[in-house]
């Protein structure tokens, strides 16, 4: 019994000693003095009062303090500051939440990018527009929001990436036996095997930048260069057969007229007609007042050309006369394509694509943010355009709308080409060739 009393008294002595020590340290800071709960009268417990401002009772804090763990004791001043600053009133809390939500909304709004018809594309994830998914992760956007009324739609996904050129790729043409030829500013022509199991290629070295290429017959390739010449190559031996000379500046484009003739256009403002078999120039078409940048042969046998004089001209190549001049673009005309015997489309540096019929502009497609560099026909319903804005757009020319936007390359898109397998080839300033597979949804 004596031992137990001794233990109890010793505990109270140590406890009292620690409390006195703590009070002594707190005098200078004007903090409250802590009382021993074992010596506190019952009257003290009943005299608790709430201070103004919603502070907690002083005696309640003291009586419930854990005196054995001094690091967890809070002073009255610190409690007042906590009660007045950290715990907000309900109205203040609601207001703060509203402000925070508003800031988040404004922050997210700055991250979105406005596009067609006032819709927004958020590249951080998936969204739905017009009931169609937008696959932003793969940088492929497609939706039915663009008012297409077709029974089906087509879309393209990247199937393969080919690399080998060390400078921008500006021209491409399909060869026989699943091969592809590409020309580049690295002064080479590369012949690619499109077999999915193979990635090999052959290289033809040119003297200048390769600006255009055309397969005239099997295993024979024509190339126009910055050296003003048009060279004929044997694709089996990779040797030069002949060089057509006559242009005084860059040969920008080539077009096959028939099995006997082909045409070329140049920065020297002219179009030349060449006899492939005789290897001579048979006619020179003059009418453009500036560089002739694009050239195609129409299904009726006429030639169609576009240039930096902002005009599109249709020619009778046999007589050398200009039949029609189409005006409407505000900047250089970079590309041409025939959709049907009655419809021609043109792409320009003015960011627009124009649809021409019966010598008149029937519609202007808008959407690209920079120059339209290349156009090609997909089928009877769609055509493809490539732009300096690094996107490929798929257009429905019956319903006059865009049905897909592909963020295809990391740099300027310089050529698009549909090949017989139904695949789309795109070439870019990023030195890459991409093969896109078409599918219906």
C-alpha cells in the first residue's frame, strides 16, 4: 500500500514539475497557463464561456489538453487564429469554390482550339461532336458535324511510315508491281517496295533538286529538276537514258497526254509538249505571265495549268491555243485535279480550294489555315488536300463539306497521292512518307 501511494505521489510531483516548467516558458509569450486537471475545482468546469467570434471555451481547452505530450498542446492565441482564418463561414466557402471553378473554366478555355462551325477540339483527350468520336490521341479528327448526308463515310488511319530521304519530299508517283517513286530536294529519286514485309529501296542520283516525276511506261521514269532538264531513267539499271532540254528554268510539273506525248511546265512561264519516242519538243504553249506551277491532262485531252499569275488555263495542246482562262484565286495556284469530266478543283496559297465547272467557280472550300499544296481524288465522292498547316483534309465534294481532319505530319505536307490499292500516300518537309489505309464507318 505504501509503495502504491509513493508511486502516485511521485507521478503527481513529476507532472506538476513539468507543468510549472511549461508555464514558466510561456510567460514571455503571454500564452495561457495550464492547470493540473487533478486539482481543478468543479466550479472551474462550470465557468466556461464562449468568446466572441465563435472561439472555443478556454477552460474546455485546458481541461482536455493532453498534458503528457507537450508537442500537441495549442495555445489560446493559436486556436483563435485557427478558428477565425482556417474555418470559413458557409457563404465564404461557397464563394471560394465558385471562384475556383471559374478559374478552372477559364484555364481550360485557353487550352481549346476553335475549329469549323464554332466547335472546339481539345487535343488532350476524346470528345464527341455531332455524335461522332474525335480521336485526338491519334491526331485524327472526324465527325458528321460537317453536314455529310452520305450513306457511309470514309476515314484514313496511318498504316506505315517510311524514311530514307534527308530533305523534303516534293513529288511521288505509283509504279507497277507495288512500287512507289519519290523525289526530294536531297537530289535523289528513291524507288520503294510497298510490300508490307519489305522496307528496301533503290536510289537514283540527280544533279539538282527533284521537283516532279512521271512514269511514262513500265520501268521508265521521267524527272524534272532544278537544273531545267527532264531526265528519262531506266528503273531496272538505274541509268540515265536521255535528257530533254529546252526549258530555261525549273521544270515544276509533268503530265502524260497519251502514249506518244507528255507535257512539262516551268518557271520560264511556258508549257512544252514533248514527243516521247522522237525525243523532241513539238510545241511551246505561251500565255501565262509568270511561273507555271501545276499541270494536269483532262479526260477530254486538253491540258490544264495553274501558276503564280493567279490564273488557270485550259489548252488545246495540238494547236497550242488557250481555250479558257479561269480567275478567282488571290494567290499562287499550287495544285490541280480533275474530279469528273465536268469538275476541276484547284488549291492555292490563299488557303482555299475552288471547285470549277463550265468555266465558273461553283464553290470555295475553306478550312486550311495555310497554303494548299496538294490535291488528289479519292473516289466519286471524296477528294484529299494537303497543306502547309500540316494537316490532310478529306472533303465530300457532293455535300460540299469536310469529313475528316488528319494532323498527319510534323511539318509542311507537300504531296498526297492515291494509289491503286486504295491507300493514301503523303510526303512532307519532315522527310517522312506515310501510308494511310482507307476504311468505311
